[in-house]
């Protein structure tokens, strides 16, 4: 696996590769786990060349402490990427990403109004900003993202259309620990007890998926809010139209419904979601 640190190096390589190879891309912020490995493997199976990036993006952290506390594990990350089938790693400094940028603004058309957008002001603007820049530099044919960040996935699809990138956005299922807890870089900050208690998120989502036909959204919310609130600080739990992210009050309000949740345990904030039907 070759490591490239500058945009000039990267573009020199990718411009030649694109002529004859299908280039797949997996953007990350490092602190990698088996969920990232699954994305890289999926990319490698569907691409001739697999490129991953590691860049802890300062513009998507609304909490500076969260940015500084984000784990940096480059040695382990390189090993995981190589084992999973990554061919090139782009590992830039901040100046390589934002050095010549004049300014940035974006109209989300309401996709950021709720959930993560409401609780993390500015977060998605930072996400769009960095993914747009990475797409410009890497110029992939396809990019691979996990469904765990469901709202982010929808926003990246929208951004790809708005800026007319010729990039296929491939969504991959959430990878979970044996307990059901969604894999996340933040899990490394959980104690064993906190990990065990956080399983309530997946249990609650699964209960909704298995019982939505017998209970109303309001009834389901009352139960899961009580269950999650017993061990975690619940920020939100909501049912939404899987195409628009508009919250629903009746099952007939949408053809496809997703449940989204975020909660804190100790100092760690976790998110999860599940497509209900």
C-alpha cells in the first residue's frame, strides 16, 4: 500500500489511473475498526484500485474538545487498510485540503434541519466541505459510505448531485459488534460497563422493527425513550421518511421509514439507526 501526503502526488497518480481503471474511494477520519474494513473490502471487490483517506476534519467538529479527543491510531490504521485491500492511502495535512479554499457555503434544502444537524450545528457543512474537496482531489468513479451515518449518507448523495460529481455513492450496511452495538471509533472511549449499557440502542431499534405493525409511532417512542433513558442520556429518537428525513407521526405517512437515535453515556455520544420498513 502506497501512502501519499500531498494533493499534487495524489492527482498525478489518480489522473493516470482513471484512464484505464475503475477507482473506488473510502474517506475516513482514522481510528479505524472492522466497519471501515468492511467498506474497504466492498470497495476493493467493486473497483480496480482502492483509495482510502485519513483526515481528521476540523470543520465538522462543533465541539473542539471532541476534535482534540478524537483517537489518532495511524500505525494500526495502516495495517487494517492494507489487510482489507487498500492500494493507496491519502494522508494529507490540513493545508492540503483547505489551503487554497476561498470560502464555502451550502444549501441543504432542509436535510440538515433535524437530528444530527440540530444537535451538532455546523457539522454537516464541514462534512460537505471536506467530501467535496476530497472528491475533487481523488476523482473516484465510486465512493463507499456506511449506513450508520444515515443522515450524512443522504446529504452526501444530495451534494454529489448538486455539484454534478460523476461519482457513484455506494451505501454499505452498518457493521455491528457481536452485542449489536454499532461499530464506531468512539466505542474505544467506552468502559466495559458503558459498552454493555449502550446495547440498549440496538435493542430499542430492533424492538421497533419487530413491533411497528402492532404499535403506533407514539407508543413505540414512549417505550424506547424509557428504555434508553434508564442508562443513557437520550438526545433524540425519531421515526422519519427514509427519502426526505421528515419526521412522521403515522406509519402511513411514508413508504419507507427509518428510526434514528443519538444518546450519550458518560462523555461519549453514540448514534445509530435502523430501517423499519
